[in-house]
């Protein structure tokens, strides 16, 4: 029953997020079919979107990098102070 509910919810969510034909005509080529409403009204809007994409990708890269290899080697690092055995 849980699988059925999960699959049904995900399919319903996908149908809700699909853009309708009228909205698809108003969107730029890259956003067609994935969003509703009007597209970016000015070139500055696309600049803001691309800056946000760059920030998200930059953050994702460094969070994965530092999760895999933190690089905290110093003996005076704060984690050594907290984890010091007495």
C-alpha cells in the first residue's frame, strides 16, 4: 500500500508540474515543459537565473568535495580540542 501511495503521489506531482500548452509557448526553449507562467521578461531575469545556477553548482561541488576529503590535518584544529581523550 505504501508503494502504491508513493508512486501515485509522484505521478500526481509530475502531472502538476508539467507546463500547459499555453505556458509552453511563453517560455524560452530551455524552460519549455517544466514550468508554468510567463517566462523571463527581460535579459536580466536570465542573468539572475544563471548566476543562481552557478552558485548552486559551486556550493554542491565544494560540499561533496569536503564531505569526501575534509582536509583537517592540523593538530590544533578545533575537532582535536573537542575529541581529545583525557
